[in-house]
């Protein structure tokens, strides 16, 4: 795997972690005040909750994909090897 793929995957992990932690802290802060209503606070938020319905899941998905992508390339290479080989299963 080329170094620039590894850098891109590392950046995806870091961006996903930042999104996840920031939105989780916003959600926890909103949940601390039961009188204000957590949903209303999050809907009125100027953070990522304004743009995406569940940004904490977005961050989590980015982190998980950054773990899967290196293994995926290995599997694609194996698939190409067996597809081009003369072995039939």
C-alpha cells in the first residue's frame, strides 16, 4: 500500500475521532440540563448537529472505515489473484 493511502486513512481516522468526540461532548452537555430538553438544545445548536442529523454516527463510521480500508485492499488483491489464476473452485 502506498504511503499516501496510509496518510489519507490516518487523516480519516483523526477527522472521524474529532467529529465523534466533539458531537458526543455537545450531546452530553445538552443532556445535563433536563429542564431545557436535550433535543431542543441540539436542534438549536450551531455545531455539527445543525448540518447532520447524527454527527456522532458519522464520526464513528469514518473511524470504522479507516480500520477496514487497509484490510480491504489486501482482500481485493487476493480476489484479483484468484480471478486471474487458472485454479477453479
